[in-house]
């Protein structure tokens, strides 16, 4: 049994902070941010919370999947920025959407979180413990950045994305994942504190490990990058995506991006992008997609799926 994506949903706060507005808060400018990161604007919560965004994205994903909330037997939320510690976000989403039959818990793996949540869902589906799974990546990183630190605050944004998976015979799933706790100091946040990051170290790590990991996955499956229709990477920095494409000797057109619109939304970035590709009609049945996540931990991974 392999989980097939039945539908996607997102929620992004309507409040938009573009680079020009940000430059009024901190010593930066639109040109620098665009050139170094590709980011143009980000969505920032006003009245929303991680829970409310996760619930809205989940409702949309259920609607597009034509799956009733009562059919969901597992809800998994990936987040590092919950507005509450207890109960977990997944239980709050369950209450909000009426997924009364679901087992619910959260997962913390920073920007690799959605990928690890996807893999976790696939493992439960393969072992026939759960059949219909709702995975959500939801983040309010605006509350975790120091808005006076131009090294970090320009990068992040808020949002949520969700997918519904249903177990089916056939299909494609394979993954390669890694973690390296000894490199953890490159990207940290303590309770009540702000995200602290060695930008250069994270950049180098991402480019090297993500491309190697994708190569590992392709070799494992006896595929080449030509066999892959799209590479859906965590949306951290345009230059990271470009460098990975270059190392894989693959056309950048196969690497869709939406970081210009949302910034880095950590575990929400991959489902936000998948939803956009899905809604715009880019994705065709049978397309082979490699999703790749990377982030604090450090952790990283790549998973292969068939649309
Ligand atoms: N605006 C204007 N100037 C700036 C800014 C800014 N926001 N930030 C830094 N600068 C200046 C620096 O002071 C420096 O000036 P100097 O040359 O006079 O000393 C110059 O710009 C270059 O700074 P660098 O830090 O070398 O810039 P770089 O090109 O490396 O870009 C960045 C920095 C964007 C942070 C990059 O290193 C990066 O994207 N790293 C990866 C970060 C990332 O993806 N983190 C999230 C991982 S996912 C997760 O788990 C959350």
C-alpha cells in the first residue's frame, strides 16, 4: 500500500509584508533581498495562529480531496512554531474540522518537517495501521525572528499547507533521509528566543547535502534526473535551488519556486508549492516528483512520488 495524494489545501494570511516595507523596519533593501534570496514578499499573521492556519489549510485539502473529516484516521502536523504547547496542534485541528476518528500528533523537524511527516504517513499506510491521512505543515515564524536582525528576519514568513493521502495498491514511494546533530549549532532557537543562524554554513550544507541526497535517491531507484518531472525543494533561497539544479545538471524549469511570494515558511513551504502546482494544472497524472527538505537539526531528505 502506498499513500496517494488526493488533494491539497493552503492558507496564507492576507497581510503581506514586501521588501520595501521590511526595509522601513531594519537596515536592508529590496535589491539586496531579491538578489541574495529571491524573496519579494512574505505573508505575516495578524489575527491568525498556527492552529487556525493549519485548520483552514486542512479544510481546503479535505474539500479538494472530496474526503469527509470523519474518514481521516491520522492527522499529523509538522510545526516548530505552535501557539500552544499542549494540546498539540493536530488535536486542535481535529477539534476544529471534526476529524473525530483521527489519531493526532505533531512532529518537529524544522524545514525538513513536511518531508518527514510525508514519510511517516507512508510508513503507517504501508503497515495498514492508517488508510486516510491528513498531513499539515503550519508555521508562524514571524513570532520567532528578531525583527532587528537583518540576517534572519528578511527570510521567513507565515503560512500553512496540507495534503490528504489515501492508501492504494501500486504507486511509487521511496525515500532517503539523514540527520546530523553534531552540526545543529548552525541553526538554533531556544524557548522564548529567536532563530539564530550561521547563514553561510546553512547555505553550504543545503547545496551539498540536498543534491547528494537526491542523487542517492535516484541511484537507489535506478532513475536519472531526466526521469523526474519536478523537483519540489524546500523554499529557503532561490540561490540554493539554482545551485542544486546546477549540481544535478538539470534544467531549472524542473524546479518550481514560490519563495518570492511567501519567503521561507519552514514545514509549510513544500505543501504550499505542491498546492500551487496542483491548482495551476502543472501536475499531470503519472508525473514523477522528488520532494526535498532540509533544515535545523541539521536534517535533510528526499522522497519520490508519482502524481
Ligand atoms: N540587507 C542588506 N545587507 C545585508 C543583509 C540584509 N538583509 N544581510 C546581510 N547583509 C550584508 C552583510 O552585512 C554583508 O556585508 P559586508 O560584505 O559589508 O560584510 C553582505 O550583505 C553579505 O552578507 P552575507 O551574509 O555574506 O550574504 P549571503 O550572500 O551569504 O546571504 C543569506 C545571506 C541570505 C542568509 C544566505 O547565507 C542564506 O540564504 N543562507 C541559508 C539560510 C537558510 O536557508 N536558512 C534557513 C534554513 S531552513 C530552516 O530550518 C529554518
